[in-house]
C-alpha cells in the first residue's frame, strides 16, 4: 500500500457462536485439524485445572486429551509421531505456590508432547505423554524447522528466571531425536543466554528469511520486538531489533518493552509492518512501519502509537494479551486483531485495517465483546474466508473473566480481490 493507493475498505463482519460456556479457567487456544478430516478443530485449556481438551468440528464435541498437568501454559502442535495427525506440545509447571511471575518453580518449566492416537473413536481415553526437557520459567514454545529441515525443532522461551523477574533468560532449542517414542528427552542447546529478559510473546513465521524455507521467530520481551532467525550461511543466530516498545510506564508499572506482536503482509512483503501490544500484559497498541531499507534485514523502523486501552491496574498490568495478523477480507493484505482480556470496556477483539501504511493510519472496529486471552484462526466452515476463535482469560492472581467462554466467530466480511503489489 503506497501513499497514492486508494484503500479498499471492507467493514468486517463476524457471526459469533458459543463453542462452550461457563469455563472454570481459560488461557490457551490453537486450531489444528486434529482428526485429519480437512476441517480445523480446536484445543484449549486454562492454567488451574490441568485439563487439556479438544473440540471436534463441526458440532464441537469436547474430548479430554490429558489431565493432572500442573499449570499448563504455552503450546504448539506438529506431527511428531509421523502418523499424519498433529500432536500437542506444551510447557507446564511454570510457577510455585504463590502462582505469579515472582515465584518460578525451579524444578518446573517442563515440556511434553502429547501423542495423537489418530482417531477420536479409538479406545485411548487419554493421549500418551512424552517428556522433552525443561528450563525454569518456560512459558512459550514454538515447533518447526529453524536451523534445518530434516528434524523438528522446538524453541523454548522462559519468561522469568529463578534469580529475578527481569533476569537474563536462556532461549533454548530442542532437536527431535531419532526415536521419539523411546527417547527419555530431546537434545537441548542454548541459542542465547545473554540478551533477552521477560519474554512474553513468540510468533513463528515462515518466509521472512530471503531465499530460505526455514522458520524464524518474532519475540516480545523487555527489549521490545526482536526478529530472531538462523543464518544458514554463517551457522549463527541473528537478532534484529525492530523496536524498543513502550518505555514511558516503567517507573509506574515496572514493565517495559513489548508483550505480544505479529507481522503483517502487504503485497509481496511478508513483514510490511509489525503490530504489537505493549508492554507485558500491556494497554498500548503500536505498529512498526518501515522508514528505510528493503526486506527484513537492514530496515529502519518507525513506531506509531495507535491506541491506549485504559490505565495499568494495581499490578501494573493492562488488558492486552495477544496480536494476530491475517487476511480476513481477502484483499491480499493482512489486518490484525488485538485480544483484550478485560474488564469492560477494555475487553474483546479489536480489528485493525491499514488505510495508509506509510503514515501509520489504521481503521478500527470492535468485532467481539467477550474476554479474550488467545485467538486462533482458521477457515472452520470451508467457505474460503478466514474465521477466528477466542478463549477467555480466566487466571487466578492476574485476571478472572466473568462468564468465561470459548467462542467461534464466522467470517461474513465481503471478500475482495487480492492485490498484486503493495
């Protein structure tokens, strides 16, 4: 999108549908095709009960995957077993008895993968658990191919260290062993243990490294927004700082930098802008747009403040928890969604559409009123339009949503013709 282009704005329209209500806790949500029937399903959970459920499309029958997992936090999915069905990877045992970031479990931060049996009608009442490894404070993980394409790799991202909430953290890489069923754990290497503090957001992206099919990560941390990727030519990990995030609230809240982010595609540029919620559990929505440079390397970024949702609460936290970029109106350019946990009116999903990217001008709509911790996107009904689902944020010691729900929002937005240039 250039300054001279006329924006083709389609007003977003989504039809809400309750998948399940009266959740006792809520936090994480993903949308893999668990039963491999070409219809995306959902799996989700909260931090307290330790129960992992998946919901089968189209009638959203709920099935228990695992229970008695103490404080499951971040998750991802991939076919680890090789049976053609996505398995679940999750980290757990983040905190000790206090149950906050000030109390990391020094024996926890464990990662397991849960083996998909391949059919919802099989006799297995629970999925088999396999241990991968651990690091204190493990909070986010992403599975993909980050340094090579022969074996799956998991990047593990702690949020706090045992020494202090804002101590330097180890970013670690686990590599798939030859026999995933018999391995006691996966080999682990340290990617970086001298740079990142309080990593909260991690988004896996493909296609950002020029000429490479490898995955890379966008990270939100005390440092702001960082692009972390592996340089195959030098066999070294590289960090590109996109922006330093929110830095005016530090004396009041103790938090700075960024809390979550995603990269938006415009035309043939897969990272035309980066949208962020800032800082940790923040109240500020900002976008980073390119001032100079071409491609993801060597770019100078400009931060544009879009919105501030309320004031930080007594814990120094705001309502923002996640950002998701995707093309919902079918014009070939990504919009972005912001998940707000509450309380009202700082609750729901806000939808942003670029009007003039060079000037940092975005149109905005509210497309959901429910409390939201996480957003999962997929074409759930097969009509060619991207839908989204949400799970409420209901976590003791942070925020407990009233009337917590898992919701589906079917896309009814008029679809456009994809643009061929920015």
